[in-house]
C-alpha cells in the first residue's frame, strides 16, 4: 500500500524527544529531499534516521535505510516496520538527545515505537477519509 499523505508522531523517552514522520516518496531522491527539509526544521536533532520503500523505473521494489550514526541500527528497524505493514513510502525519525544514554536496545525500541506511532496516525488519517 502506498503512503498517500504525511503523518507525524512525537515520543519522549528518558528526556530524548523522537519526532517521527511517515511520508509519501516516489523515489530515493524524494526521500532525501524530505530528510534535508526535516534537518532544517529540527536543527537541535542529533540524528535523522530513515527508511524508504519505493519502485524504480522498471517497477522493482527498492529499499534503503540510513542510521545517521545512531547506535542500534534504527534505520533497519524502520525499514522492517515498512516491510511488516507492506507500505511504499518513507519513514523518518529525528532524535533530540535528552542527556540520558538509552543503550542499543533502548534506542531501537524508541525508534520502533516512534515509527509505529506515525504509521498508526497514518492509518487513522486514511480511515477518516
């Protein structure tokens, strides 16, 4: 299923704030543009981790993710969320560090929960239409 509209979700874990955005993306270039725009909007965020699933010119499914230096491979976690929900589009989670280290497992859980929140917001948005 293609993501047709952007949806957001915010989560706070141990004073770190996670800003999740699920967005439509027809290609990697479009996803990169969304990431650049979000970096400008959330300048205090230390990491902008993302994943995208889209079709190339031949119609083949392309999957990419980026951890942006964060521990615990959150880009891969976000890509798994898109796969599990069979979504074509992108998900981006930006973390504003709150001063408490979460550890590898804590970081992965927080990114997963933020991504799931954005997906749930998208489901409720599309259900209202």
